[in-house]
């Protein structure tokens, strides 16, 4: 059908064209606003998920600080002190002259700590777009918690083995001291691992919580005002009261330097050496 030659008949097409263009603009506008609202709703959901992960991470830190204070440190300290007493007594022992020395053997077992690390892992790996360092910390934290659980079970089994051999275990085997050509260092090695892994869990869970807290706050700042009121107050934690229990930060300095973020400026030529000022 051609265009009418009589201009007076064009008037019938003007309303039709306006209606069609209006419908198209309306449909586009509806899709645009729907997409924008969904994006903002997804951002709010991400804030909530990141905050939940932050809360779980800090709760793990708190649980293992308590565990170190109440169980791990006293157990390791008792073992170390008893071993030093035994070694000194053995070194100064004179048959028929030296009085017997009572060496305590700590064979008390305890149940490994249960955590929500699997739920935390689901959020960090699949629920949010977590920062790179947080993802790395989560992966290593999960292995540390699993390893610590196994070491606790191994110590419990070894304590049971020592109890079955009599009222008092062989002191050389208990303390991991060489006797003849053999050294049974199983308990000493397990305790060292428990001590180290407990520190690792405390440090990594706190680091993870700190990174997720910053991530959640950064996302929250991007929300429009109408949604900020619906966003949660982002969890924070102050562990300064446990400064005597927190692991030595110098042991983990590499976590502050091993992750380098690259700032890409618009129009960056990837074929030329990058300006050092672009590296954060």
C-alpha cells in the first residue's frame, strides 16, 4: 500500500503512528525500569547475603578464640610444662638418690567444635560476588577447619590408646622424646598442629569477616535511599579484648601483600607496559 497523495488523508496515519511510537516507548520504558528495579533488588539481596556471611565468619572467629583460651592453650601449656619437668628430672636423675618426680599426663578428650563453615562457603562461593582475597581465605579456612577437626579426633584416639596401656603411659612416648633408636612423637606433633591450625582459623575467619564487612558496606552505599532503609546494619566485631589470644599478625603478613588489584583506566592499551600508578 503506497503513501496517500492527498495530504488531507494523512491525518488518519498521524494518530496511528503516534500510538505505535507511544506503545514502543512505553514498552521500552517499562522494561528499562523493571530491569533497573531488579538490578537494585539484586543489589539489596547481595548486601544481605554478604552481611550474613560476615556475621558467620565473625562467629567462627569468636568460637575459636574461646576454644583456644579454654581448651587449646591450656592443653598445650600443660603438655609443654610437663615435658620440661620430665626432661629436667631425667637429665638430673641419679639412681638410688633422686626422689621420684610426679609428672601429670593429660589424657582428657573433648569434642571437636562444630561450625557453620559449610553454609558460609555456599554464600562466599555461590551466593555473592565476593572479593578475590575473601574467596581465597574461605578456601583455606575450610581446609583448616577440616584439618583441625581431624587432629582433634587423632588426639582423642591417641589418648584412648595411652589409657588402655595402663594407669600411666610411657613418658618418652607421651612427650615424644627419643628412647633408644625410636621416637614416638605422635602426640607432640598433633598438639603442635592443633595449636597452629587454631591460629590459622582465627586469623582467616577474622580476615574473611573484615573483607566481607567492607564489601557489604561498599554495596550498601550504592543502594538508592528507598532501599538503604531496608538494608541491614552491617555486622562489625571488636576482638581487642582477646588480644592476648589472637595469633601473631607477623605470621600472616603475606595476606596483606599477595593480592594486588589492578585499576584499569578507560582506553588502556593492553599491548603497552602498564603505568605503575595504575597498580593499587
